[in-house]
C-alpha cells in the first residue's frame, strides 16, 4: 500500500523575503525547529531552497523585532523580566453582539483599543489573552501562557483572525483600526509558507507548530478571512491589497490540493498537520498521531466548496474527499466520553478524529504517543478530546448541494 500527499509543496510564489522589519541590532534569535531545519532545506532545488531560507530568515527577523520592543520597554522601566499578560482559558471568538453599531459604542471602542495594544510588531496576536483586563502595559509580553516567547503571533485557537475581524468593524471610520488590520494582513501574507499553506505559529516556534496546521480550523479561518478581503467585503481595504489576498487564497487552495493524502492512488482527506515541505501527515501533540483527520479534513472540504469558481483540481479534491467520507461513515452509533462508541439504532453517522492511513482503523493515543486501536485503552486522554465527530455529516449535506452545481467529471 502506498501513501503520499498529492505532490510536494516545497516551492511556490511566496511573499516572504529576507527583509528585516525593525531588527536594528542585526542579532537574530536562534531557530531550533526541525521541520524547517537548514539541513532539510539544503536538499531542495536551488529556487525552492532560497524561498524557504528567506522565509525562515523573515520569521527570525520578526521574532527579533517582537523581542526588541519588549526588551526596550524593560530597559526604560528598569525591569529585569517580561510580565505575562492576563490569561483566560477561553478562546477569543466572534460574538453575535459585535456589529458596526456596537463597535462605535464605549464598550466597542474600549475592546478594539485593547486589542490593538496587543498586536505584535510582526503584526499578529497571541492567544488566550484576557482583553477584559485592559490594554497591554509596557514590559508585557504577547503570550499569556508558560513561555513568554511562545505563540507570539498565532492562528491557533482563532487568534489573529478574530482580532482582525473585530478591527474591521471599526476600520471604515477609525484609521488606527484600519492600520492595525492592514498590518495584520501583511502578517498573514508573510506567514504563508512558500508552498501556500500556513504554520500554527509565526514567527516560527519549532516543533509541530511549524507544520501546516488544519487543527482547530487554523488554516481554514485564515482562508475565509482572506477570501472576504479579496471579494471586497471589507470596503476600507484598498484594491491592491484585495488582489494580494486573492493570490494568497489561490495559493492556499493549490496547497490543500497538493497535500490531500493519497492511498493506493486514490485521494482521501487531510491530516491535522502536514509537513510544510513534503506535505505528508506529521505528528502534532504527542497524542495526535499522523493520520486522516475526520473533523479537520471535513472543514478543509468545506472551505474548498466555498470557492464560487473552483478550478478543476479543487473540484476533484472535493469529490474525492466526499467519497472517502461516505465510505468511512460509522452509522447507528453515538460517542460518549469515557465510554467510546455505543450502539444506537438510527444515530450517527460518526467518524474517528484520526484514522490510521494504512489500515483505515480508528487511531488513538495517550500522552505517551503509543498507537492504540482500542478506545478502552485510553487513560490520560480518554476525556477532554473528541475522538469521534459528527461534523463531516454536515459537510456531506453541503456537498450534496455543491455537487449539483459542480458535477463530477467522469473520465
């Protein structure tokens, strides 16, 4: 049995350059990531190697700028250590009351001003910051979690995209909000891999954070925002920037087609994380083993179906993914945390969160990362993680309508 991504994603037109946004000292922090280690890039063709090396250099330069701002503030304050922003366990997600009228209210202006204060020099935002506690203070970092230089700019847990959508509410009349949105747009364009997808964290953080990340809808959220920009749904964005967003969306679509996992010549779905250079599925957190991702793959399928004029290759990728989901659906079951799948006539269908690529079996793991094929063997990851999902059923319902407009081309 052969397993592969559709094609390598090592090269592609990229907005990344070796430009140094504010690194006056010329001293760059070390980069220790393995997925984009210099040894891996050395094996690429010269043009691809240059693109990836420039991308990593831009990342390091961005981190240097982020650190220098905080370190300059610490020197001014005479302080020795970075203060951590207030933390919240909740993701910063869109709220139904956020409207243009709300953005003009005192509460709206206050939140928008606070959000702007936490934008990094690189242009992104960290995650799990409690904006209700007020604006960032001098000497504070940009990440509220364990390591002050982790997640300094991330699309994980809806970060950066939500902040930008919030700013867009006020940007038509608030030049500061419009400027912050534009810097965020530059950030997303620079963070895009040469192959067209995105890492979870930029500037790069190393480990699985440097992988192409479908987990938690990270990449999907970015594509949706950039597609809205390209379609002119944010009227304050100038035409040239809309064109850049359109190019980025096209590159992302091509990347997603390229990394769709192929088993024995047949396209299936996507993984939670993919290698940024080769496109093959890779491990995320220790219990997120490489495999076919039921929930995350369905969300990729959704965002490809949202393209009003999909290319033939994008349409073929969607048709193939839908066929895989139909083949792998588990009917007449419900998923109960701590118990696993329980027979329930007429319920379902469900899909495993991770399916082993070679065997098609549901794949589980505890924090030790040892592959398991029996839910009952789970211990420390039995609860707190959705090992089965019904979400692909909604994607298949959308596909039923989509496929009538974009019928499958039979060979």
